[in-house]
């Protein structure tokens, strides 16, 4: 299962955080996939990017279970923060309107992602 799904139609690039069983908590894998999906939207010259969460939660923030279980938590957190910051920077500077569709919770890093967007529904 892809942790971020993406599609593009008529200049609208849609991406979905796809870990509903974890309330779309941001794992390293999800954050890396989010950044790559945003880069894909940029390369496809999408005019609108829509970000949403699968299930009933937009994003519950960082995956604290992954932090706890990591052999090197500080390295893991640094890598995750790097992908999150690069994604937020890209959202702020991409020549597209970025819309977050928030259903349910947007907590911690998930809320930061929402704040980076141009519009929130």
C-alpha cells in the first residue's frame, strides 16, 4: 500500500496521506513520499495541488511509535524533520495554489502542513 497516493487530472494534482489505520501519522516513509509527490506536482506544472488525508483524520502529526522504536531516534527525527521542512518550503514556493482538505484532526506536524497551504477547506 502506498503511504501517499497521487493523481493528476486537468492541471489538478491530488495527493492523499494514506495511513488511515495510523490516523495518517507522519512516518519517515510518508514524509519522503509526500516530498516526492510535491516534486512530481511541480514537474507536471500542476496549477492546483490538493492535499488530503485518507479516512477520518487529516494527520495526527509525527508517528511517535516510529520515534520510540527507532534504533537511533535523534537521527530518525532529524531525517523526518528535514523532509517535512523541505515539503513545507516547496508548498510555500511552488507556482501552484495548494489547498488542504482537512477532515477530522490536523495535529502537530500535520497542522504545520495545513498552515503552509494557500487555502484550507
